C-alpha cells in the first residue's frame, strides 16, 4: 500500500460504502482550524483557540464534539480538545520530546527502549488531537501518514532483533488508518516469527467509536495476541457508543486495557477518577492500567498536577476501589528512563527482622517474614 491515507482522506473518498456512520462522524466534526469558527465560542475564545491551534493540529470527530457542555467553560471534554491560549505559554523545563522517543530510535518510525518490545509508528496522524499530547511536536512537525515503504526499515529492524516479543502500534493513532493499511501492517508484523503480541495504543474507541467496525476487527485478527490500550480520561467519555465499541473489541478476543493521563481541571479529583475507573471496568470491561503523571510536553504546565497531588489521589483511590479497578500511577521519565511507579511506598522501615508496613487504615503494623 503506497498511499498515506488517513481518516480524513478515507472519509472524503468512495471507500465510505462499508459503513457510512464513522465517515459521517469524521466529516461532521472539526477537521481544520477554520472549523473552530462554527463552534459556540466567544470572539476572544475563538481568536485564542485559532492562535494556539497553530502549535498543535486540531481535529475533533462529531461524537466527541457532542460530549462538550458549551455552557461550562471548565468542561473536562472541552479542556481536552479545544485549543487554549495557555498552550502558548512554555515553562522552563518543558521538552519537545519528553520521553526521548527520538534518542531511542535506531531507524525511522521505531523506538526501542526496552529489550522485548518496540514502539512502531505507522502514522503520525490522529482521529482526534488532544491538547495535552506528549508527542505533539512529532505530530506537528512530521505530519506523515502510512506508506508501506516508510515502515520497511522498522520491520527489518524487528526481524533482525529476536529479543523483540511485543510490537506496539502507536503514533499518531494507528486506528486512524484505513482497514486495508491495518491489515497489511498486522500481516507484515505477524510474519516475523519471534513477535508474539501486537499492542495498539488508541483514542479512537473514545473519540470516534463508530470506527470500531467488524471490518476493522477482521483486519487485526491473525496469529498474534492483540491487546488494545484505550485512552479514556473521564467517565463522561463513556457512552452507549463507546460501550458498543469496546464490546466489539472484547468479543473479538482482544485484551482491553486503559491508560489515562492525570490532568488538572479534567480528572484531578478522587471522585472523578473513582467513577472513571469503576465505569471502565464494570461497564466497558476495560482494565484501568496506567494513570500517567503529565509529561513535560510544551505548553502544558496549566494541566499538570504535582506528584504529591497525584500520590494523594491514588492513595485515596486505593481505599475506595478494588485491586482490579486501580490503575498504577506512573511517570514516564525524561531521557528514556522509562515508566516507573509513583505511588508512595507502604513500607515505612524495618525493626530487626520485622518490616514496618502501613495498612489501608493508616496504621503501621509489624510484618515478620516466614520463609522456608
Ligand atoms: S490520540 Fe494520542 S497521539 Fe493523538 S493527539 Fe491524542 S494523545 Fe496524542
């Protein structure tokens, strides 16, 4: 496949016959900066949004747009996708490449940070552009879609490195690609015998759930175990449509996990995170996997919490949620340090042979190990 098609292109093409609903959802959403003019923003808000959009692309499919409460300037859905003038304020210490994807990229479109897995970037385009994205510099400056030729060096690299077990399709959003491209990518990866798992990081089930069709599922099914990692940040994103999309993925036999980003003004309260995690697990059948501390992406200081605030939130969550509903609070360290847990440690110290460990009730107890 040699075109660099993406959802915008497909929506505009005659491939719409298979399922008109998601193409309509793309066409009826915000696809260009100029579409912001049609939104119920004040003149000042619109001017500020258009200025900020120059730094990071804007795209909002209809289903996500319809979740916005325009009467609430602090609406958590709006905060995630409508450009804000605060994005133009860059704080000292913010980075173009906060987790060092480029430093660990031996060939184009691939990052190899951990021995047994790689990130593969089939496209740098998304169905929705999130204002807080930690890869926005790549999405803005590269802006390329999928071509089979572009992935050749990355696939050759994976084939040469037998320690690689997992291939993680990310980007950009891999599910913003046409079914034909996804099928081709899946087939090319699964032809490499030592690869065992295909992981897909995507916000499509959240922002464009109509895109999760039986044809898309068929494109991904093959030899490899498939794990889909969704990206819900707020319970308001969980609707009948997102529920149906996740059911389709589950019924295909895919394992579903979710990673959220902790965002000030969006989900930085115990109540919001508690509802999100419960609805993910109980309604969608999606295991809350990671809660990410906000990366050092440029122009995002207004959305980051402190680590201490995040620790307090996850401590409270542990009191309220079962283990299966609790995500792991992590930071993806700069310079390629990888993801590490941030929750405060329950171990308070040691008295001789006994550990002093703080329980969920706040009491510190002595725990003496008994081993054979
Ligand atoms: S979908 Fe993912 S890669 Fe795309 S803008 Fe949102 S967070 Fe970034």
